[in-house]
């Protein structure tokens, strides 16, 4: 029978990001199956193309106005700004009479903040929750922690992109989360064909992430490459992505006198031809992650990675097999892992082949279909 499904995205830090890919692909697949789809998202000056496409294909899209309030450390919102909006904005999706709601979270504990918390408390329909990531060490104030635990326990399922994220949530909320399910994000391209390794004497490193130096650590990379051991080596660093720290990172590359070896490319359209046809290695010194799509993409394109040990990174990368895992996203620790890779550069092609084999052995290439068929529409 036809089912009405509503998606609520809580991502308020930008118009679009990797965390949006799963619910977007789910919505597209549900439309193909003939179900009614509605969505509630924040309104930005420029509406992302995927939202425009959903609307054109019949999705009922409800926009929430966003107001930024400066955050305060230790109040459950860390160093980030809190996004405020009226409860009436959120309630508009209920006019479409959804049978099921699916929350896609921009931050792990958004639903314990108002107006989400009271909205969820009054729901009379089943709901599912997806966390794109949770930070390793965040602890909620006690009343909010109790509320968040109840919200997750009352969900039909809570989806996590890695086992590490699920285990972290159990520790943060003191509960087994028996309804927790691990499922990876979708990859960003259609073809999974093998890609030949790049034949070049100059090793090209790629950073593929939004330009948020606090979370993604691009500044750490620049400091590492400024060290004397890297001065006379043949390398270049290609930085892909957009974000608020673009000008800062460009200035930092000048400060370290790296502007001749560091290039900024912004957003690119074709991950395979625009990034991995031109790079040897992915570098990810992130402070926290879920399990980044760019890591899947690099592996499927037969590229090794150097990553920090956060989120699900170490579930994909093994030291000396398909890359290296740094214990911390620090200059010392991550720099040591980059040094190991450099000393193994004659094995990089083999590392890339191993990365591809491992990724294809553990990735669900259609996670959006799995969630819908197995959990949301099992009958």
C-alpha cells in the first residue's frame, strides 16, 4: 500500500552536506516506488539543487526559518552556534499526514533541544533517527542526557554510520541502544569500476572535506607539510571543498610558504575524474567523524588513506595494508602516520588495491534501499 513518509533534516550548519545524502536518496527511491514524500529543511538564500529536484518530482517541501544564537561551551551545544526556529515551522510537515517520520540529524543530540524535543514527545506515529556522526567526548547536561536517551529508545531504529559511533552513543547515554543499527552512507557516484593508479613521480595528496579547520583538520596538514622533512620531497596537496575557513586556510598556506604546492579547487562535480584521477592518497586528520563518504569514494577508486582514529575510520583503514591510522589528529601523531606512508610510497598502488577490496567487501552500495525495504516498509 502507499505510505506517506516525512523527512526532517536538522542540519543547520550549511545548505547541504554528506549527512544529507542518505535521506535524499531514500526520498528519491520512495518516489520511484510511488509513495508520498514530504520534507522539512532549513531555508537558505540559495536552495540546494537536490531539494529543488525533490520538489519538482512531487515532494512536499517545508522550509524552516533559521536564527543563529551564539552558543556557550558546556550547554550541550559545544563551541557551535545554536540554530533557533519556531515550533510552527516544524509542525507544518504534519499537515501532510505522514505515517512515518525519519529524522536526519546534523548533530547527534539535536532532538533533545527545543523545539524538536517537545515535537518528538507529542508524536503519535513511528519515527526513525539517523546520526551522521557523534563526537567522541561530548557529555550532555544530565536532564538533557535523560531526555535524549528516551528519544532514542522510543525510536523504531537509530541508524549509525559506524560501529564506533554506536558504541560511543551507548557510553554517552548509558544504554545498550538495542534498536541501534549500523549502516554506511551512500557513495557519491554511480560507477564502481576499477580506476588505474596515477603514474607520477610527484605524490598528490587530496583533502576532501568541507573547509572547517576545527573539525576537518586542514590546518594540521599545512603545518605538517611545512616541516623540514617535507621540503625536498616531490609532493603537492590538493584541497577540495568549500566552507567558512577557506580564506584562513589560503592565508595559512602562504604563512607556511606552501602556496606553490597547495591548490584549492572548491566543489567539483565528478569525484572520480576531478579528484581521484589526479591524486594518489586521501588525507583526513579529522577531530570527529561518522564514517566519511570521501573515505568510501577514495577506497573504491583504489586510493589509500591516512586518517585519524575517529568514527568509523579504523573500520576501513588498517595500518600497512591500505593506509595508516593516526591515534590523534595532531601534528605529531598524524605527521608520523604520513611519514609511514611516505616511506611506503612504493607500495601505495598495492595499498590502493587493498583499500578497494576491503571497501567493496563491507560496504552496502544501496543503503537507502536497505533501510526502506528492511526497516521502514518491511511488509
